[in-house]
């Protein structure tokens, strides 16, 4: 069973939430796949992490794990992502189907070392600066 909702109306809610809080919000399906977000573009740090195959896979697996955890616990779950950011995820139930919303706070947690090659990240940043 899949939840049915008006994506246009939901997008308006996500935009309003972003304008009030400054937090990017993502709605995932029951399998942890991103189906709607606002703003749509990832923050710069996340784009750099996802620019590597390892970073992209780490983000996808981290999102899916967080979705499962929040769905099982039926409560908000605050956790460090694989790249050291603090995120919060909350399960939402629509028509008996659990979907989840994640609000990314994007604060780097110094206690959790990022699991990315910092040399590679630095090179990506330099390439981005040189392309500007």
C-alpha cells in the first residue's frame, strides 16, 4: 500500500517550513528513497561529499538506515550522519503507510570524524573554486 498525497500541497508546506526555520526538509518513502525535498538542491557540503562514489553510497545507506530506525522506534531520532553532520528524522504516517521526514541541521559534529577522503574533498573544493 502506498500513501497518496498531493505533492504540490506538500511542497508548499516544505517551502514554508524552510522559510520559517532555514532547515532543508526531505520526505522519504517507506524504503528510504527521497521523493520530495525543499530546497531541492543539496547544501554545498553534502554535494561535495556525494561527488565521490563512496560519499554517495554512504549518504544513501545512512538515509535508509535512519528511515528504518525512526519507523521501528516510532519517534524522532537524532543522529550523526556518516559525514559528521547532525540530522533529525521523524516518522509520519499517512493512510496507514509510514513515510518519514528528515530535517537536516547540517552542523558538523566534531566528535564524529567524517568518513571521507579529506584530500579528495579538498581537491573537489579547489576544482569548484577554479570553475567559478
